[in-house]
C-alpha cells in the first residue's frame, strides 16, 4: 500500500467509526423525536420533489422538443 492510500485509510476509518457511534447515540437518546418527525418530513419532501423533478420539464414559450426547427 502506498503512503497516500495509507493516510486515507488512517483518516476515514476512525472518522466513520466516530460517525457510527454519534449516530447510534443520537438514535438512542432521540428515537421518539425522530420517529415523530418522519411523517412531516415525508410531507415536506413532496413539494421539494415536485420542484426538483420538474426542472427537466421546463416549458419555454411554445418550444417543441420533438421539432427542433421551431
């Protein structure tokens, strides 16, 4: 293993382990709050998904994508 890969390995493994411990502790202490907010997050995600998914369907003044001459 070269030194660059070894340095990345020494950085990411402890970081991921620490993140896993933090997420476990947050879940353990705030489980009721997180579960209580989930339905509201789904409802809030609906308009955001609508907004971002319609970006590909922009309508620009009668331009027809199937007819490039227009």
